[in-house]
C-alpha cells in the first residue's frame, strides 16, 4: 500500500511541476533582444561658471523668491528651475 501511495504522490508532484513549467512558458512573453538598463541618475545641477553675479528675484514658474545668476549677455537664469528671467535683470 505504501508503494502505491509513494508512486501516486511522485506522479502527482511531477505532473504539477510539469504543468507549472508549461503554464509559465505559455504566459511568459518571448524575449526580443537585450534588456534595457535602468536610467542613470541625473547629474546634479551645477552653477554656471560664466555667471557674473547672483541675486534673488521672484521666479514665476516656482512661485517664490529664488536665487538667480546674471550672465555677460545680460540674461538671468533661475538656479532652481533653470528658467530665464523675462527681459533679463538690470
């Protein structure tokens, strides 16, 4: 009697393992080339080297007072969101 139970249990376990393998192969999509790597972390925003001076002004996109830098060309840029000040700052 124990031999019959052992053979039956072995057959049942083999059938379940085979069925799981077939079901997994049926559901898993076929690989279509290399896997994409995760995106690298963005580089930290550095302060522009060619900036002449720094000043605080109201940043419209941020809706608060932020630090700006002024360039030789007369343009000004917010250091938080990198937007430019309309018309430059004088």
